[in-house]
C-alpha cells in the first residue's frame, strides 16, 4: 500500500529526473563503480541547472513589478507568482539537500509495512493510506489544473480575439518582462515556451515534495494506530517471558516511531517555515486582488481558484501534522483502555512509561510556526480580516 501512495510522487520525481531516489540496488559491479562518480556529477549538474532555471524566472517577474510599480493591481498580481516561485525553490533546494534521507525514509516505510503480519494492525495502515492517496490526488489535480489554466489562457484569449476580429494581444502565461523583444516573433515564442517550462517544473516539484510529506505523516499515523491496536487487543494473560518480549517490542516500536517523526520534522523544517511565511504573504496579495476586482466575475473566479490552490497547499502540511499529533497522543489512551490490570506489577511500569511519554505530543514546528489545523484556521481568520480591512479602505 505505501507503494501505491508513493506512486504519484515517484512519477513526478521520474519526470524531473529523480527516479534514482527509489532505486535500492546498491550492489554495483566494477564497471558500474567506475561510472558512479560520473553519474553523480551529471546528477549534480542537472540539479544545479534546474535550480538556476527556477531562480532565473524571478528576474523577468521582478522586472515586471518594477515596470508597473505605479499600477498596484498589476504589481501585486505578479507578486503572488513571485512568492509561489520562491517557495518552490525552497522546497526543491531542501529536497535536493536531503535527497538520500528522503530515499531512506521511503524504503523504511515500505519495509515496515511489509513486516507487519497482524491483519488488524495492517488494516490501520491500509485505511490511512487509502484516505491520504485520495487527498494527494485531489491536491495534485487541483494544482495541475491551476497551472494548466495559466498556461493555455493566453492561447485561448488570442484565438477568441482572432475569431471575433478583435486586436490580437500577445500575452504570456505569467506576468513577465524580458530584456529582449518578447512581443514579436521569435522572442514571444521563446518567452512563452520558457514560461511553460518553468511552470511545469514548479508544479511537478511542489506537488512531489508536498505529497511526500503527506505520505510520511500518513504512514507514521498508521503505525501509531497499529501500536494502539497491539496494546488494546493484548490480554496480557500470558507467561512472564512472553510478556517481557511483547512489552519490549512495544517500547522499541514506539521509540522507533518517535525517532522517525523527528527525522521527518528535521528534513521538512525549512519547507514548513517557507510554506507558512510565503502563504501569509500570498494571502494578503490575493485578497487585495479579490477585493479590487469584486465586480469582475472572471477575475474573481481566477483569484478564488488561485487562493484555493495556495490554501490547499498549506492544508497539506497542517492536515498531516495534526493527525500525527492526535495519534501520538492516543497511545496513552490505548494503554488506559487496555487490559493492563492483568499484568504483574513488575511489568506495569513499562506501559506507564509509554503512557507518560505519549503525553508529550509530536508537534511539527519550524521556527515560530506550528503545522496544525489550528494554525490553518488562524490563516483563514486573518484572510477574512484582510478582506474587511481592505473594503473599509476602499
């Protein structure tokens, strides 16, 4: 089941040239060993070029903002795209920096799933993964549709203008200004293709990294539920040696899950901080666009769709972290609901220690931001406050 959940991310990573992240064949012959350094160098060069392409998109967008600095509506429309691109650069850079850790976590989650041989415990992972798989697909299609809309909108506008005999206005998918003649052939075609390539790279990398976060937190959530299942269904009416072995396995399982939760938090810290910070800025900018275009239906649809995609991107992290926190706390409840009274007094302290440790919930934090549904609701409340404030100024 984890393989199915990772399928979308694996496809995205393959398209971006990262299919080696899930290649676990570490046994190389002599010839393969000789070409290993060359392969690694090519991979590094490709990654550097990818980041340069993403970063290079900032220059024409900043040039557009400076050119339209006196027109706040146009400047802010481009500013929201700038924030999105910067956030994707943060995600891609973090992914490349922790690429091998991502690989180890993916392999470890799949191995842990295969090693579960209790049907009830395995069902916890299956249920959690099925729900998360649907959520990731919804997110992927939402962001992809938004990117597709921005990509083909100029073409549709030009075709519509030509059919109705109106003046042909050459637009780009994103608000940009280039240091060459991008309003006539062949400069326009080059600028259009360049913008499409940047959009594809941004969408694919953003959805891949975000989906991996949901994958990791969902599997951790499922394993915490499996641990609760083991504790709640155990009658503890067994021999002393068997009790000692089972309780030891519970403690080891719990400690391993806490360790993996810490690893997930560590590699996603820069991404979560950037996600909250950039989303806050994007919400401010898009809310301004919504309020200033309140009477234009199509503009309202565009900005509402863009805002929904941005908030859904933030919800990815709040959703995964919130349920991970809930299930880590529920381990203590499972101990209380278990038949712990059947345990000899000398063994009860093991469950007591697990219950005490579970009272410290797993909080995925980055700086002063905490990924949780409460934080997401606060962002929504702030957005409503921005609308009221801007309308009062208008």
